[in-house]
């Protein structure tokens, strides 16, 4: 805190403003005026406060919106074992992948990579994001390698009378 | 912090061109094995005379003034530091602006590097690498009293003139004590011609030389010059 109580080095009257802003001497360069420091602290605290308000507001809005409606995706017959079907859920701009791994195992994930939202493509037992070589496990949507750290959103499914329905989205963090 | 009464003195006339300073400087890992000292030939065609060039550490460093990235700083003890790595944009402005031609642009690192008077050593009370190895002590680091005792026929000058621009430096240049000069006129020597084995540049006024005793130059050397 020593710098707070140091006297301002006198750069001289004839020195132009730009030279005062970018001084050559280390002493003047390191000098922080009390007023500047206070301004920085106040503005930073305000930014943190505004950020917290924003997060709180988002939570309220999300709760108000409620669960997305149950939507029919496809008939079971349209998805033979080992195939992938792209669909959108819950909105039009939320691309997802429906994957039938075996006769009984049916999974669906959001298609946006959790790193930078590129579209993941199905590979053998893996979902690959080609942008930065991110790999996700096809069985649970968790990241295996590459930059993504969070798993893909899991789409909850239910099969009724030969039709596959999407019933909800699980946004997971781990 | 550099001790206030310690100074760097350069005496180019004592330089024997052994390159020891260049080697010693290059061994230091603070500048990644690159020598930051230049050993220049005064007039290669006529003479083997060399002159070591280290940063003169100007009171108002031109390199720092022209830096658009605010990367070159001067410490309170008057040492102009090498460019700060996170700031330097490798624009070479300082290389072009320095009147002594000291800064070097290392395009491999995209960084300007220059002599910082071995700040890691001198701030701890040690001498710079080049001054420790120089066998003829053309590069001398010590107090005013020491240099006066060691070189009774020379005196230090730290004012340089480039046309109308006056540059005062922390590093001092040794000139003959008989030469009644207060500054070294660098640009006046631009078109100067050396004769035979004797190197004499117009960095000091001609009449000052005339006033000097002839004993400074050996008579046989005088005779051999055409």
C-alpha cells in the first residue's frame, strides 16, 4: 500500500500530456494516484455487483419459463440400430442428435460443443467436434479429450407406442 | 539499486579489439546468449582500431521517447532498461532512433534487446560482465576517484552533440585531458577521413588537438603519415 501515500513525482509544467500519460521513468510509471485507485475500486465493485444481479435475473427468468414441452421426434422404425438422426429440441435453433446404439439403448445429446458451440459429428463410439478436436463419449456425452470440459446437454427421451418423445433437457456441469 | 558513485567509463583508444567483452556479454542468460555489446571498427580500410559500443544510458533516452508501446523504461538510478517483453511490438523505432546505434532487434523473439549495464549484476554491487573481462580496461566500471588516479592524462565527458541535438549520458567517454572540450561532436566526424595508421576523427575540435602536447603521439607515427 506504500504507493498510495507516495507524493506524485513532478513531471514538470512543460511536459506534454501524452508524455505524462506514458512516462519514461519507472518511478512515475508505477505511480498510482489515490483518486485513480479509488475510481478503479468503485467501478470494479460496481461491475461485480451488476454481474451478480445479472446472474440472479437469469435464474428467475429460467424458472419462470418452466420445463420445455414434450415433443415427438420420430418413429422408432425411422432409427435403425447404429444410425443417427438430427433433430431440434426444445427450440428451432437447438440442434440435437438422436443416436440408437442398440435395440434397447437410445440416447440424445445437444449438438453444440460445450467449448465454442461448433456442431459435433458422430464417429465410432465418440462424438467429435472438428473445430478443436474435442471428443465426447457417446454413451454419456462426457468429454474425453480436447478443450471441452463440460458434457453435452442430455436430452431426456421416452418411447410410447413406437414413437420417440423428447421430454426435457439436462444441462450438466460435470 | 545502482550505487550512485559508480560509473561506467569507455576509453576507445585503449580498445585492442580482442572481443572478450562480446564473448563475456554473450554468456549471460538474461539476454539469452546474445551479446549486447558491439565492437565496431573505426575505419576498417585503414586501421585495425576498434571501439566498444555499450548503451550510453542517456538522461533523456531517445529510444524510450520514440517507443509507441511504452516498453522502454529508465530506472531511478539512470539505467535505461531493455524493452519489456510483454509490451515490445518489435517495430524497430528505437533501433532507428538511437543516436549511438545501440538497440538490436531480435526478430526471432520479436523483441528489442539492448545493453542494460548488466543491471542484475550492477544493482548488486558487481561490475558489468564486459568491464570485468576487458584486459586493457577500455571498459572501466568504478568511481570518479579511481578513474582519476588510474588515467591522469584523460578526463571523462558525457555530453555528445548530434548536429544541434545535445545528448547527456550516464556512461562517460574518456578524452585527452589537454583537449579543452566539454562535448564530443559526433556528426562532425561523419565525413572525416583517417590517414595512414593514425585514426583521428573530428569528434573533438581541431584546435584542441593542436593545443595538445605532441608527446601524445609518437614522433615516428607522425612521420609515417602521408
